[in-house]
């Protein structure tokens, strides 16, 4: 695991709330094993299969920590419609993955919204991000932006405010959580 991502994993473990916008793939905290394996295999074609397996295992441990009864992380994810329609791992993997999303949407600490293609241009067209909030008021929010070669952590109040504004616009433009579940189920049926 790259050093930059290790920092993110540590921040994620301390966060009380995560707001994320994804345009290409599902957030790691919502991925099934097969979906995660397919994503990592496609993204890291030069890495040995054992390393892919290790990274998938890390992703699954992160999910366990996030949903443990000791700590109820609030997760709010806005997913671009492309995330649901991009076939990752084949139709069976996608059906199972979308079923996992619907299950997650019924958890009291998870809010899922789909940003349909029909919305058109929107404030997050420049890329995905994660906004982490912490239980202690003294710990300021952090915005995490990941690229292929680096990780960026934004901590300036102006930057945090801008990403908070973007997220608010995304969730206002997206389908409601109930409409999003219906939409996810409809897309899953297309993979039958």
C-alpha cells in the first residue's frame, strides 16, 4: 500500500462521517470482494496476484472497521450513474455488487444517492473526492483527492468549504435515497 493511502486509511479509521462523490467506481467501503478484485486487477496490471489479494483483504478489513458495532461511521455517498453501469468483473459480479449497494442503503448509517446522467453538467465534473469529518471539534475536516500517482489532503478552511458546497449541490441534484435504491435495482435487473 502506498504511503499516501496509509494516511487515508488512518484518517478513515478515526472519522465519524464520510461524504464521498464517485464518478467511476464504488467507494472501497461499499465494494464486494469480487468487485474490489476486478477493480484492482484492472488498475494495477503489473502487480502480482498475491499483492492484489492483499489489497482486497485490506479493503475488506476497512469495511469491517467502518461497520463495527463499537463505531457507527456515517457514510453518505453520491454515485454517478456511470458507477452503476460500468461493467466491472462481468454481469454476475455487477448483480451481486448492486445487491450489496441496496443492502447498504438500508443501513441506518449509510445514505446512497445516484446522480443520473440526465442531470447533465454539475459542480463535481472535475473529479471525485472524499470529505472526512471527525468526532472531536478540534480536529478539522479533511478532503482527500486521489490520483494514479499521488494523494492530496486539503485542510484549509476555504478548500473544505468549497468541497462541502460541491457535495451539497450534488446531493440536491441527485435522486433521493429511496429513488436511488429503485434506480439501483432497475440497473441490477439489466445485468440479469
